[in-house]
């Protein structure tokens, strides 16, 4: 996984780029009718039910836009919220509050939706020992936000990007000439380039799992698109050789059954690519 400093840098880039995109050479709507000296106060109002996420991010946005803005937090990230709850108040220059408004809302609405969906999976897997993972199926440009939201919802992050973990999927294996060649070439590459990266290998059937197990150095086997019975067989076959991960169209209806097969992880792209934004608004008070 990436370091905290790398993650913080990603968040900084997201904020600076989003403000550039939205504000450009000025928020002319506010500049036209609100004096620079005007002071105001607004509340973040919940108009939905779920898990709130993005409070800490919102504070970073307000700080970036205007270091003099003050935030009074009533509800922290990860808490359950319901219609009518007030998450925080922000107070300061009215122009600054309006400049930050849309970025705060866009981010928090999506992050809260992801956290809510993640918490649904976490609850479904309770007591099984299986953990829910996100994927790289994220919105381009805001991956750090979406993966942050997964953590807030109680899930775990898979690799952040292509550079922080090796993941040999079907195309890599086919292009490399087979599983054994793909793993061997990867281990040689890591040694030659002095890289310390974990290796995950995808298996499409039990025969491929058997072949993977002939080579040491694999951190986790991705049991992809297996049915329940074959997943159980795969887990038994793998034993304590390495960690196991199920993936492939797993949803709220099937997640617990796959967890009961004994896998260590379930990965789901739906955590980030199939959510409906939580309804939030920032209202003047």
C-alpha cells in the first residue's frame, strides 16, 4: 500500500485540481452580489440515511480555500446519520463558504454513499473472519477519496494503483505464456529492480490454482468467478500456503455465502462503481 505521505499528497492534488476546475478565475456569482467583508455561517444538513464520510476532507477543503474559516463538528466520519441531522457548521467569509460549497458536497455525497455500501458488506460478513476489499474500479482523479471512504465504512483497501502491488490477472498470464512463466518473470523483475512488492495471482479454475501453488513467493491467490463449491475446494487446496481472495460479481446477496467458504478476503468493485450519492446540502443559517 502507499504511505500516508503519498496518500496525503493525493488528497492535496485532488483539492487543488477540483478548486481549479470549479473556481477558475473567480466565483463571479458570489463576487457580483456579496461583499468581500460579509461574514456568514452554514450547516451541513443530512437529507438521507446512512454512514457519513468526508468530514475530515471537508475541513481540508475549507482550510485550502480560506484558512480563517472555522468548522464546528457535530458528527464525525463513520457515524450513522439520519434525515435531519446536522454534521457540522462552518463560519467565516461568505464568499469563501460559497467557493468551497460544491466541492465539499460533491465529495461528501459520494464518500458517504461508498462508506454506507461498504458498511453493508462489513455487517454481512460479521463473524466470518472475511474482510471486504475495494478495487481499482474507481472514478478517475478521485481514487484517494473513494478508497478513504471504504476505510471509513469499515472496509479495507486493496492495492492503491499499479505501482504498489503486483497483480497477475488473466491477460498478464496469457501474454506471458502461462502462470508459471508469469510468476517466474515477475520474481526476476522484482529482484533485478530491487522492488519489494507483494504478488497476487488470479486463478480461473482449480487446475490453475494447483499450478500457482508449485511456485513460492505468491502472497495471495485471487479465486475469480468460482462457484461456492469450487471456492471451498480452492480454499482447502491452498491451505496455509498463502492468503485467499474471492472476486467476480459478488454482491450483497452472495457475499456471506462466499465468506462461509473460508476465504480471507472478498473484493468488490461495486463498493465504488455502483453507489447512489447520499443527499446532503449546505444551507445558510
